C-alpha cells in the first residue's frame, strides 16, 4: 500500500449516509455556537483586570496569582464586575477601602451601592460566589487579592477537563473522516487540543507560584481555539462542498465494479 492510499477502515464524509452527515453537521453547528459563547465568557471574566479593556497575560496573572496592589473587591470591580457599577460607584467603594474600611462610612456611602448592584447574586446563597451581604462579609473581600483559591481551581479543573475532553473527542471523531495529507498533520491537529487542555489546566496552578506560566495559559488557549476552528472548517467544507480526491474516487469506482 502506498503512503497516499487511505487506510482500509477510513471512510470519507461523502462515503457516509446522508443521515450521518446531517448528524455531523448539526453537531458542528451547535458546538461552534457553544465555543463562541465560551470564548465570550472567558473574555468577560478575565479581561480588564489590569485596567485595560483587552485580554492580556497580566489579566491572567491577576486572575490566578492575584494583584499586588488591589484587594479582592477592587480586582473584581476592575475585571468581571466592571460593567455592573458606574465609575463613580466603583470609585466610592475603592475610596472607602483605601480610607480604612470603617463601618460608619460603609453604612453611609457603600452599603446602598452594594445592596443595589451586588447582593442580587452575592447574597450568600451561592457558595461559589463571595457573600457581600452586610459589612462583616464585605470586609472579608477587602483583603489583598491572592487570585483564585485552590478549592476554586480544583472545582473548575475537573469540569474543564471532563467537558473539554468530551467536546474535542466529538470534534476529532467527526474530523477523522476528513481527507488530509500528510497523515501526520491530521494526527497533529487531533492531538493539539488534548495536549493544550492539560497544559492550560496545570498552568493555572503553576501561575500562582511562577507568574510567567500565564503565557502558557494564553498560548494553550489559543492553540485549542485554533484546532477547534481548523477542524470545524475542514469538516464542514468536506461534508458538503469537497471534491473527492483521486485516492477516494478510485476506491469507490473499484468497489462499484466489484459489486457490479
């Protein structure tokens, strides 16, 4: 068998029944939309922590290792919660923190802002969100930001590892029916997201002790996105618009003559 001949177990998309091709198409469309929303969520939850609107390595350092200048509450107001308050309200809270977090000033200037803007979600009923219900709870978040705690990282890690593995297993299974040469390139595309998932998750923890690992988080996330986009585009194109390569066309003709 030549190096260009397809494997005996390989079937191209166009050799599959229309029902399976329709199933693959629907799956790709839904997963594509889901991945876009996931990227929007990642951006909104991390971008802006360093004071700039874009997502940067410094944002990731602050998210996982913490800020060297801001408290937990200030870091949230600059990052994922920035759109929940006006600039004036955020400055009022920051001013209260830097003035010494007195209870009297909290009751007169800050409590109403917290109650109006924050306690709808941060009322203590969700164990995964900081409780901002009352002065005693708010001052707990007015401590120096040390980034995500280990329990939160472990909780997110197992969700991320299971969820992303299933997503890329499905994507790779569909993509395996695409015709791509050389074969090593196809194998590389399939392997890239799984390696990136592992690098991404373990770099969260390593960033807490060595900040340059935030670059690994950024790069691995980019590689995952690039692999997803490549598999999605190639699969969708070859499902319906691709002209069969000579290797596959010859095999189909040979099989047709055999049956005939």
